[in-house]
C-alpha cells in the first residue's frame, strides 16, 4: 500500500522498508544541496553587483536622497532642541539630579491663620 500522496512522488519501495532505509534515501536525494545553495547565492550576489555597477547613478541618487532626509531630520531635531519643545509639543526642562519642591506643613498653615 502506498502512503498518502505517494503516487504523485517518486515512490521507491525500498525507501519505505525501515527507518534506516528512509534516512538513506533522504540523504541520497539531498546530496550536494549545500553546495548548490552556495553556488546559487554566489550567482545572485554577482548578478546584483553587476546590476549595481551598471547603474551607479541610480544608487548615487538613492544615497543622496537618504542623506538629504537625514539632514532634514537633524535640522528639525536641532530646531526643537533650541525651542525647548518635545516631540509632543510640550515644554520641557533638563534637570540634573533631584529637584526638591517646597511643601507646606498643615500645622504651619493653621498657625498662620
């Protein structure tokens, strides 16, 4: 009896006789997979490098646009810091250390009255 869906696969009876036979068939079918993946990766990398070398103006334009956007962000941040405004539009202060606020004692308030 064939396993479910085996009719659509390359079914070999000797591959299903035992666990070891299944493992051996699996290893035979995947022999050289790592080398194939490495060569495909190298080919893809070469193709991308060739495409980048063929269109340096496009890459330069992309880098210039990114640099312009970063410069605009830096200017916005510097302006906000000069105006002492947070990104939520609220004023803020930079306090170093602990700031103690004076508090009133209830006994003193009653004696002052």
